[in-house]
């Protein structure tokens, strides 16, 4: 099976949030500055600070929120099987 890999840097303003979404592949997060909360459908809200990371299985509903007043910067690394949707927006935040 072939895979597509994407590494992207995300910046959230203080108090900012991403839209709710899920990825078609494995998603890993790593915080470079600030701190974020990751709300997911399969575990309680997770707070990550500088140097911390977490990974989520494909299809897990997610939403990231800046946990502080200053900007937060983090990396997303997504490994998706070719032919699967990369990212799917959701109409509402995940229910924990």
C-alpha cells in the first residue's frame, strides 16, 4: 500500500481554534511554542505544552484550541493511505 506524508506548521492566535475535522490517516502533533488543547472523540481533552506531542488514529474527530493568550505553534504530521480523504471538515466539535 502507498502512503502520502504531510508535515505542516500551524499557528493559532491566542484563544484561537481550528475547525473540527478528522484525518484519513494517522495524525501526530508536536508543540513548538505556547500550548494547545486537543479535543477528541476518543479521549478527554489533552493539553500539550512545548516539546510535547500526541498521536491519533485515522478517522478520529479532532479540534485544536490555543490554551493561552499568546500564539501557539505546532507541527502536524499526517500519514494517509493513497486514495483516502486527507482531511474532512466536521460541522460540530467532537464529543469527548
